């Protein structure tokens, strides 16, 4: 397991999920993945969902399709309802046309999927979308920071910080 997957596993444990992080799960426990496209905000967003439990939305980095989350998607889906999607103009989603905001697209996708609240995990551009979304819709989200490369140098300390943040945010009801 890479350092980034370790951070997500720590975040999952902090949310109270029983995970198989660091262990190979039997093939029979691999969750099924549903794929579809949603017509939202005048565009079409391709998305994938898997698992059951509290919702976690994985937000891609710039110029990277949703497959960047392959390892984490499967692992988290064992304990969570996980959503990942290609942002407007990326992967299998429709190209950019006209003015839009990525955080409004995320809200529209959540509404389409009937998701009231979610934990957002974003890398790079996805982190910006998560922050913008939280600023506009604070009661809909808990944000575990996916971190920057400097944080990967000390994964144990960073995992503790993520777990502490999640515990604090959960306790506030944010």
C-alpha cells in the first residue's frame, strides 16, 4: 500500500469504518461498481459508485481521469458508499462549454445521486473543488485533506493529523 492509500485508510478508520487496509481481502468481498452519466448543470458528468455506508466523494487532480483513484476506490468501497467522477472537460464527461464552477457541478451530482452529505477527498485540483464546495455548502461536507507531497514524508504523523481533524469535524457536526 502506498502512503496516499495509508492516509485514506487512516481517514476511514477515523470515521469508524472497519476496513481491510493493508490486508488482501478475498475476491468475493470486492464491491460491485455501478457506472452512469448524469445530466446536470447543462453538461454530462460520467461517474462511478460502489459500496455502502457514509458517502465519500473522490475528486481528481487536474488533467487526470477518475482512474487515478483505482486503488483507493476499491478499498474504501468495502466500508463506504464511494463516488468518483470525471469533472467537466475530463475523461468521459462532456467538454467544457460556457461559464461554470466545478463545485456547482459537484453539488448537482450529489443532488442527482440523492446524497445529502459527504466526506470529500481531493488531490490538487480536486482539493480546490473540495474547499470551494465547503465554503459554499459547509453543512454538506467533512474534508479530510489528501495532503501535499511534503506530508508524505511523515505518513504516520500526517495520518494522526487527518484522524484528529476528522474526529474534531465529526464532533462539531460540520
